């Protein structure tokens, strides 16, 4: 997996971060995140699967102290090369190697965006979630953006192409091989209720929001759907359709958990 994302890092910003769809989905994530981070209080934040550092830079620019981690040397190298606050540090870190003593401080917020957690099997995810509670301060929060099992856009897109197998590929508990810049990466999909079930003894679920009900998945960036005025219309609709019901039908969903 590390090597796969080292390769992907070379074109990640071009293919996603600065793409029309990538920017639209990130804006939506921060719309849901803003009530938590737009505060005069300075939080200690741990970001997992930080990629090329765009979210970490935004979090640090909001006045917080951020430690951003990723398993990929390539992703971290690109992130470090960007202009960023002195309150932002980057570190190469395998999420599966994290223990309660991995860091020299505890955090007010742990954040992972855009499906990083979907690279974990259910067992690995369960292990991390149990460990995460020891990384947080009292009433600390865990915010994750994951890919659910029933993306409406993905189902419609592949169905129209006559590929029923791909249309239904997310609807499984098994690993799915997903193409990431020519490399097949094992990916697991989770609905909001799966996360709630895994965490209900240690976390309380506060917010569940869809991210990309009508904003399409990033692999449609080169289609007319990512162009104006279509994407602008999808963005407006996504800013209206924010009920938790839609979370499992979007490209991603955001879940905010509070330490009990």
C-alpha cells in the first residue's frame, strides 16, 4: 500500500486536490467541519492519511497545532514542500502501527479525510478505533470522511456502461481492488451504521453528513459533469441535502464522534 501511494503522490494534487470535483468535495467537508474548528480555542490536532497536506495546511491556518501523518514518503515529501504554518508538522506514520504511546501528546481532534480509513479492513479499523480513544483528551473528537457502500453516482455510472458488477462493487464486506494511478489498492467500504456499531461503547456519534450526493466521484472529473454549470448546480444541491439519511448514498460521508 505504501508503494502504491508513493506512486499516486506524483499526480495526486493534479488529479484530485486541485480538480473541480476535489475542490467541491473538500469545500463541503470543511462546511461541516467549520463549526468545530472555527474557534478562538487552539486545538491539538492529529491528521491521519494526510496525503499532500491540503487539509493540514487549512487546519493550521485556522489557528490550530497540527501533526499530519501519512504512510507514504512521497505524499509527505510533497506536503512538506508546501508553504505552511510553524504550527504544522508532518510525519511518516503507518496507521496500523499506531499505539497509545506513538505520540508525545494527546489530541483534541483526530481527523482523516477522503477515504483514508477505507484502506483498513474491519479488523484493522476496529483496532485503530480502540487505540484512538487513548490518543484523545477528555471529550476529544474523532472526525472521519469515508466512502459508503451505496454511492448513487457510482451505481448509475457503471449501470449506464452496462457493468453491473462494478455498479454493485461497494456493496460487500470484502476487500475491493480499486485502481489508484494504475495500482490496485485493497479498499473496504463502510456505512455510517458500521462505524456507529464499532464505536458505540467508546464514542457518541454527534454528526453524520453526506459528502457528494450529487457532486460526482473524482473519476468523472474529465466528463461534462465536472464542468460549469453542471457542477455548480450539484454543489448547490449538496449544500441543501445534508440529512444523515443521505450519508450512505453519497460518494463519501463525514462522521463526528465524541469520546465518552
